[in-house]
């Protein structure tokens, strides 16, 4: 898989070292995650707070991200225990993170989730809301916006290339230094890398490989 990520990066004229592989651990046991870490995957991400809490102390050697929808009343369980939250989808959530962070010294690194495809089933800011959201969230001392994230429709990878390209172009219009772009999953990660992804979130291809 790493070889395919590297090949996709090179096809786009990118440095392969700028793309990180994250193992998405939803519905995976601590034992499965531990096996992936021992096989060389050092970055893991969980979608659900309850699952995160059941695994975080059981898996050694992993760096944890939170990649799923985060409710404001569960922020306290992840702040200080994950290195990046991929799914900030409202100013209210950002304010709660700020409140729980302890101020500038404990600032939480986050990505703003963008609903590029416009699907009603997906959370995130609309593209036309991003400027205002970023201005609002940047006023919070306890939150650092590191980039953007999105999920594409589960379709042929070439059909969703435009979603990934749109996120990259949105990031380019914002005042973000070397922004992280979290996009691409098992079915479409190569196209996502070609379009600028810096973090690909892979579950099935890691845990269900032959």
C-alpha cells in the first residue's frame, strides 16, 4: 500500500514523504490495531469516542487522531489524548475545544471538515462558509487550524477526483501555512494523493488484506 501511495505522489510530481498513512480503526479490536502498529503503521484514527477510550491505553506505540463526528459533550474525553482532530464541523465545537484546551499552551490541533460534495448525509462546513468559520475559529487561543478534511461519495475514484481537487483549491485560498489535507480512503486514496492529500485514512485495505 505504501508503494502505491508513493507511486501516486510521484505521478503528481509530489514528494511521497509528504503523505502519511493513517489506519482507520473503527470496529477493529485493540489486538488488530496493535498488530497493524507492529507491522509499521504508527498513525491511527478512531471515529467513535467510546471505541477510542477502549483502545487508546491498550495499544502501545501509536499516535492517535480522532477522525469521526465529535459531539461537544464528548470533547473532554479526547482533548490532550489525540494529536489531531480531523472533524471540526462547527464554530460551536471549536469553542468547546478551546474551553477544554487550557489555553495557548495546550492548544488543540484541528482540521476543518468541509462537505465539498454537498451530500445531506455528510457533516461539515459548506465551502462558502469556510472564510467566516476560519476567521471565527482563529480568534480562539486554544485551537490551531492545521488544514481541511473531506469525505468523497463512495463512487468510482475518477468520478470523485473533483471533490479532492476542490478541497485542495479551497485550502489554497485560505491563509494556512503548509495545510494538511485529510482525504482519501481505501477505495479512492490514490486519486486523493494525486490531488494533494497529506493524510489518507485507510481501514479495509489494512485490516482485511489477504
